[in-house]
C-alpha cells in the first residue's frame, strides 16, 4: 500500500484526526454555516475514501488532495444553495472571493493563529493597527529594537507555518 | 562604513521584518539597503520576508483573533458510520454478484460459502476496533472485528512490514485456544486491508494475534459482553 493512501476506514480515521480541523475551518470560512461546513467535511472524507486508490502521494500530499476534494464539494454545495431560496446564516460571513483567494486568506489567518503570542501581538499592533513601534515598545515594556526583532522573527515564523501548510510563493 | 560580513548581517537582519512591512525610517532604510547591495544572503531573506509581508493584508485580525472553529465531536463518528455503511453495502453487493455467477455443481458449494461470507443481521452488534500497541517503529497494525451469525468478520490493516510477508491471523478464545482466521500476504503498494473470518464468536474472543514471519503481534479484544461471554465447557 502506498504510504499516506486512503484506502481503508482506519486510514480515514487517521486522516480525519490530522486534517479535519483545517478542513472544517476553511469550509466554515467558505460556506459561512457550521452545519453546511460539517456536511462538506463529511462529503470530502467519503469521496476521498471512495477514490482512495487513485491517490498518489508522489503527486501531492494527502492534505493537498483533501483540500482539492473539498474545493469541489464546496462548489457543489454553493451551487445547491444558490438554487434554493436564500436563508440568512447567523455568525460567520461566507467568503465571496474566489476559492484560491479564500484558501490563501484562510491559510494566512490560520498561520497567524499558530505563531507565538509575542510575535503575533507585535504584528497586530504595528501592522494591522498601524501603531508606532515606540508606542508598542513602551506598552510592552521592551526596547523599540526588541519590537523590531519580534516583527522580524514573527514574519519568519509565519513563513515557516505557511510552508508547513503547503504554501509556495 | 563597511556594510558586509557576518557581524554586519547580525546587525541589520533584525530590521528586515520592519523593512518588509515598510516601517523603517529613512536613515535605517538607507543603511539597510546599502548592506543589502553587498549581501546576497540578506537580500534573499529580505525578498522572502517581503513576499510573506504581502500576504498579511489577506488576513483579518478579527478572524484570527478568535480561536479556530472546531467541528462537533460527533462528526468523526458520523463519517466513520457513513463509510462503514457504504463499505458493508459494497461488500454485500460484491458477494451477491459472486453468488449469481456460480452455476451447476458450484451452487451447492456457493450455498455453504454464502453462509460463511454474507453479513449477519445488518450489524445490530457494534464492530470493535482493535489497536496493536508497542509495535516496532514504522509498523502499523489495526483490526476491526464485526460479529456475525457465523462468527466474526475480521478486517486487518497492515503497513510497514516487508512486502510479500505471509500474515497468519488467529482469534484467541476464553481459554487461550487459537482459532485460525486465515492468512494473507502483505504487498506494498496494494490495498493492505484483508477481510478474513473466524468461527469464534466475537463475544468469546479475548485477543487477536497476527504472525508475520517470526514475529507475533497480539492485541486484546473486549468481546461484546452478554451472557455468552464466558466459556461453559
């Protein structure tokens, strides 16, 4: 059996444990409805299991393959929903950008969650909130040079996480 | 002022993040850019971080400031059930097709075989997943045991052993008696799931063992409880 292939129920369980959180997070981001997102994840794993023998780890990782399946599932669910009368979904707003753009946005947000708190905080304060480095340094009680170092190491950490998630620039 | 060399790199590198985000003042930026002119390593790092910095506007801090959403705890079980049901239906159809192709003298043998391979009462008793612990690195073995009227269906998953290895599977009864469940040969690159069966009821099964070459792996089985759990001989 090819390593990483998804042929038996046991393989599906292992793949679910490794990737369901990410798949669900992105499905929720795309569809804006937790119930639909779970439906999408379930359909993704069922389709992956049905097509397990066609998976070739030499072409791409299992994660990449699952996301490719999820892409089709989300498109199918989106079409089905478009054919039905619109129902306001409370909570998360569905993504309106194209799939690849939505996937990249979600990857960056997920990567920001995964980097260290110190690094995330300086990136949020300086970049997203546009606050001066000196002000942030004073608030954190560290020299301004330390804030700059944390920005540097924060971007490096972000790069590593994105690479782990399959992003290639 | 010299702007190259490892020491200079250390001095300038911590500014590369703020530089990538366009946050350096004119003096720092001019000094760093002079260093980048003479240092290909720092220049490559600056370009790489610049690509990462360009992605930041794609993220919404309100979204990543919240914990990552998680699916309900039952989703995994729902998926396992959906796949299990479809797998059982698929096997049932395969067995039926197999039965229909047999003719003449083979019919009698097929009737006997059908008793052996057809699923029981539709799965009123739950299948049991068995984990083999303390396996050597790289080897994965698991099994799912499902009770049937004829005994127990055993689905064995193997990964990581030498291709071509003969695997002998047995169930172990209450008094340690081994009841053979069959053999299969592990082939790398093919489906590692073997479907076997044993006449021993799952309720009376205490363990499953798999012999691969000169090694034997044993995993305990809980049985399914009930009045038949203890051997009465």
